[in-house]
């Protein structure tokens, strides 16, 4: 029987390696996945450059972005981006926050990113968020839960939000959809910048966007692209090692064991998290 949890953790690390290899993530940025069996939790690597993250680096957090189990790991300061989006959007199962240079000119200038080629349709209507509007001068990091919640509000029912003078946050219904959307949003931004240098930019019509996005987000397309990016990661020698895959089952087993100890009801589960937090 397939192990949904182990598969999700392994795929999270693969998605992270893909997005690093495709130059979306560098020293910074992060990807997370919602717990496949418990929508009130998500997994994200500990504080380190995403390309270096292993399955053993994954931590399980509540939607308040608190560790489910006590951990000595340092966590990303911007983890609330993920928790607050999962809270606001039950349909979202994977989130990526990045500072890719392909999109930064748009985050800096406020120029709208529009779908300029067919695969750009999957980014949806790109939203803007300016931390300054609600929070004034900050260190530009989305650290407080209210900052994450504000970003989630700006995302609204959409899939991509540009963060002024900072970066972007992308959501998906799965890790594969998220990876597809994130890579092609960066491609679209790069192409739009080049087309703008040539002169007038023509964009897809709303009808083309709707039809194309529906077609491209079907598994035959997202899986085909995923397999291609996995091959690129393999060629770069960056695939998580088999030993790391073993680690997935260990991490999953540890999470399962802890789950089994927790009482099954929601309120009891909440109390259990609280008591752990008090330690
Ligand atoms: Mn950031």
C-alpha cells in the first residue's frame, strides 16, 4: 500500500531540488507541503538553503507555524507565510516563497505580470502585496502571524502574489502543480521582460487563459514537466539519495508513532499540541 506521508515528504524534497536547480530558489526561499493526512499540519525544512535540505531536515508545524514536537532545529523566520496561507485556503496543499530574479523587476516596479505565452496562463491573475501599507517600516521579512495573514488576504482566491521589493509567494493544490506554476511564472516574467524590450507586449485573452490553464494543469502536463525537471536534477547530481528516501520512512514513521500517541479527536489533538508547546 502506498505510504502517502512518506511519498509527500520525499516529493517535497524533490520539488525543492527542482526549484533550486531551475534557479527559482537560491540561498533563500522555501517550499512546504500540507500534511496529506492531517490538514491542520504542514511540513517545511529547517532553516537552511533549500538545495541542501534533506528529508531528515523536515519539521511538522501546526497552521500557527508552531512545531508539533519540540525541536532544536532553527526554523525559517518567514514560515508564517505558509501557515497563514494554509489557514486561509483549504484548497492549497503546497506553497513556495522565493526571490527569483525573473519576477523581482515586477515586484520592484509594480508592473503587472501578464500571461504572454500559453504556459504563463497557469500563474492566474498575479496579485501584489506591499508590507509597508499595513506595517510601515519593517525588516522586510514576513515574520508575524498578522503579516502572513495580510499576505494571504492579498493572495485571496488566486495563486501567485508578488511582494513589493521582496519576492513572490505561489500556491498550488499539489506539489507538482505548485512546481509547474512557479517555474512557468518565472519563465513568463522573463519572456515578458524580453518582449517589453522589443516593444508592445501582447497577452493571452481571458478566454485563452481559462482554456489553457485548465488544459496545462491536468496531470498529463504537470507529470510530463515534473519528469523532465527530475531528469535535470538527476543530471545535476542533486536527487535525494536512496538513504534519504529511507530517511523519509523514518521521518514518516516517527510522525505516525507520535500521531498514534495523540488522542484521535480534534480538541484532544489541540490540547496535546498545547501541552507539548508548554514544555
Ligand atoms: Mn523572503
